[in-house]
C-alpha cells in the first residue's frame, strides 16, 4: 500500500496523521545527519498539525510521496500506545509487568522497523502523559517500555525504519483494547502534602513556569531543539531544587514537549536529566531578579548552558 493510501485509511479510522521524514538510501530525507532518522516531522508544527482531513493529507503526500506516517497519540486520535524496545530490555520489563499485573489484553499491535512492538489501546480519558522507561504516574524503572499518550506521536506502517525494515501490522483489523489500569496514572494520594511555596511566590508559579517552558520546547526548530530543551530543564531544575516543582512533573512535561518537537525519547530524557542536575545546583530564591551562572561545559553530553536571566 502506498503511504498516501495508508494515511487516508488511518484518517478514516479517526486517527490524526502528519508526514514524517522517510529513509532514502539508508539516510534520513532531512539530509542533516540527524539523531533520529525517519522519525521527525516534516511539517513545522509536528504532531500539532496532524489532521484527519483527506484533502490536506493528499496535499502533504503529493508533495512528499515517500514520507513516513506519523500518528498523533492521546485524545487527538483516541489511542495510547505502549512502545516495547527489546534492545533496551523492553521484553524483560514486559514479562515482569505481566507477572505482576496479569496478561496483556489482545489488542491492535504492530512490529516496528527496529524490531520492537507497538501495542495500541483505547484512550481512557483524562490526561495520559508520555513516559520513557517507566509507566505513567510511577517512579519505578521499566527499561525499554515507553508510553505515547497526550502530546506524543508514533510511526506506523508502511513507514520505513532507519534500518531499512518497514513497520508492519500484526493484524490490521484488530481493534485497540481498553487501556489496562497500569497504563493510566494512579489517582493522587490524598495524604500526600504538596511542598510549601517559598514566600513571595504565587502558588501557581511553578506550574506556570513549566507550562511556559513546555511551549517553548515544543516550538523549537531543528538545530535548536536540544539546546532549548537543556535550557528549559536547567531553568526548571532551579525550581525543583526550591520545592516549587517535582522532578517527575518536569521530566514528564518536558519529555512530552520534546517528543512533540521531534526529538527521540531517549535523547530527550538524557538532555532533561542533564539540565535538571545542573539547575539543581542553583536553587531559585525569592529575589526579584537574579542571574544564574552558567554551569561548566560537560564533555559527556555536549550541551552548554548559557547564563539565564530569571525574573522573579
């Protein structure tokens, strides 16, 4: 099936689709030596531009006939996807999960071009965050298990992986099963006390700062995305160190934004952790304006932190 025909069929299924760079002669069609070949958007707004409009889809694939197909996950398409990566231990993590929580329900599934699996489930409502190496709302590590929910996207058949192997459906006629409970964030613990907000800061300051940085990261253009993400993680790390935000909220929020911008979850997670660690060394204080000194260059991750002017 041609990519355009598949994209139209997905739209008819209720999924919002958009064109993603493909693989040509073992290289990404972006021709920039990118870190995520065959997986980043061709349209400026990425998954935010995803559509079910047949005319728009036809125009996209008339312009880029060999483009891979991205599907916006979450409420936009009514699906949540569990991404199982055996190279990172996903099969072992899945076995451990089923041993604790019971078997995976029979559901729509696809074999990824990288040798992993995409397991599709119906969106249960509410907000399902994107996670990498763990399940939503849980801090326990689950290597090789990523969740693509609201603010994320996946690549679907007949797209071609960087390895040259196409994605393929196991049973394209199967419907997504209801999302199992472990795929949904647990309800808030009523006994958990929120951290105190330092004097002089409005209660919503941390949440507003996170929302602003997520917007900035999601809109970052190729060539600036890692730097923008690192700066955002650094700035929010100063708030985490001052108990204005939790590191879990920051990682989940920035990961969703980074994936929306076109970064791979693995690359984004490393950048976020690096920026958070650097920012944690400079806790935010309740002074009106101050300058946070730039952390020393790190040869291990290659990301530099410029001096950030923070307005209180």
